[in-house]
């Protein structure tokens, strides 16, 4: 069978429909797209580590009866090594530019100033604010014309009750007659404008809390996995991976044993010719060997505690094409 025939058969047997309906349903569900994208990320990551770095990998079972020993996605080791480690696979935060309100000039300028250490074209020995303002003026001229007015989200516009005439009051007054969709449209237009030249690489490390997980907050513990992999495909034209040792990331301010939810890893810049350049902090590596060198064998996963996921076998034997795993 060719790939179309395989896909048609899979969709028919698992989802009881045809490719046209399946595609339309997938397009209408951002959550489903996110789940599939995560699965694609894990598959490509596994292939990359096996092929380029000759690692042996096994999936970690997501659900386990009793206490779960490891909370990552894969066990991995170098061929011939007795040391197994745990890897967690994540993607970048999907709405960073909106979350930080980089669609407004002052927010964008302040954000770049705060993260100037991650920007290669900034000369740290000179006035950073002037360099940032100059770069924005050169790359985003609309912030002096069409996009000069500050935008506020719909809910803030509706709730704001000005006590006196201010620049914020005037900006909100100009938005008050617009619908939620109209304001979101304006914000979306500006975000697309900003992302045409700069995109934010930011983590989104969220985990559940329970007695079994031994977490005190809704982020991973620093000892839950040995390597964190970050797929930046939401900000880059292809699946590209960065790696770090979580022990080298700054701890949460609330609990030193935990990671923070969000780290600004770096940026993707696009020049006038459309060429993209990635910049990231020193804790992150493109070469997996560089992060592997930071691992301590004393932190490896004990063989007797490993909880491998052995359910998947190629073909119908695993029940995949019959939906055998679809409801688990």
C-alpha cells in the first residue's frame, strides 16, 4: 500500500470516516492539532537521536498503576552504556508575543531591553535602550504611524473606568465601540507584523500537582528528568530541537527544587531577505552531545524502576489500526 492508502485505511478503521471528514475535523480542532503536533515532535526527536547520536530510546509509560517513577517522555542511553537517563520533550509557548503584549511599542521596547543579553546585535558596552529603539524604528516603522496608538484587550476596555483624562483613557475610548472580534483582529494584525521580524522562544512548563508526583507547584521538579528538549517549530519553518540540562536552569522562586513555568530561551530574527537566525541562552544547545556531557551518572534512572511503554508494535498486531490505543 502507498501512504495515501495506509492513511485512508487508518482513518476508516480508527475514526470510522473518510479522509475528507477527518481533515475537516482536524482543521476545526486546535487542541487536536496540538496533540498531533506533539506526537510528530516526539517521533522526529526519537529518529534524530537514534540516527544522529546513536542513542537507544524507549518511551516512558504515561499511565502507570501505583507510583510513577519517571515523568519524562523517553528513557535514553548511549549504545554500550549502562546509564539510562530521562528526557522530557516540550514545544515553545504558542502565544508569547500576545502574552507579553509586544503588539504595543512600549511593551516591545521594554521586553527587548530586559532580554538584551539574548540579542547578538546589541553591544552591551553601549546604551542598550538607544540600540533597541533604533532597531525597532528601522524594522517596525508602523509603530510611528498606523500602530502608534496603544491597544488594550476587549475585557480591559469594557472594565476600565477612567478617573481623569490620560493617554490610556484616550486609547481605550477609541476602542470602546469595537467588538471583541474587531479588537482581536487589530491585535492579531500587529502580532503578525512583529513576528515578521522577531519571534520569541519561550518555554511553557506546566505539570499537575499530586502527592504521587511530590510536586509543590504546577511545574516540573528539577530532578524529574535529565534532559529537556525544546522543539521550536511553532517559531521556525521546520522541527528544530534545542536541549538543556534542567539543573542548569534557574529554579522557581517559590521552591528551589522546581523549574519555573516560563523561560525566555531566545529569539528568531528574520532579515530583509527572509533569512531566519536563531539566538538562545548559554544553557541551551543544538548539539545533543554538549548537553550529554553535563549529565551525572549518579542521576541516572535505575533499571529496576524503569516503566517502559511496550504497547506499540508495528502493524495491526498492536491494534493501532483498529483503534486499540485510541481510548486509553
